[in-house]
C-alpha cells in the first residue's frame, strides 16, 4: 500500500488516494486548496485507520458497499472504493488497518 499525493488543474487541485500493491485505489480524499492540507489528510488517515470507531460503514443506492474513515474531530478524511459484498468491504478495512499506518507517500504533482 502507498499514499499518492496528487495535483490537478481543478480549483482545489490537491488530493490523495491510497492504492494497494496492484495499483488499485482503496481510499480517496476530497479535493484540497493547499498541498499541506492534503498532506495532513494523509497523516490523519494513517493515524486513525487502526481504530474501529473511525470507520463508518455505508451501502450505496446500487447495493454496493463502502466505508468512510473519519478523523478524531469527526470529519470524513477518506472514502473507500465500492465493494460487491459486506465481506469484501470488511477485508478491505482489515487491509487498510494493517497496511496504511506505515505506508510510503509518493508525490505526483506534475
């Protein structure tokens, strides 16, 4: 797992995602105006992802399952990919808990 800090041409150009070893997105952020804010978001996910109480389990309108990771102040800092079953979502959470805290951060600022 690694965190990718990205910059786009959007009005709020900075965002991040966590991708697994196959390069598939597991978690993504909202967009931020400043690089520092996106970096703080990455660190918040790394810090909070080991605690069960930081996860909000959701079901989409199309029957897929996903989760949000919240910071200590209750703000959503990352949203997961969609999963076809509750078990797949649970497996993804377990992978996040073990792989995200120590993962590397790669900047893709173009």
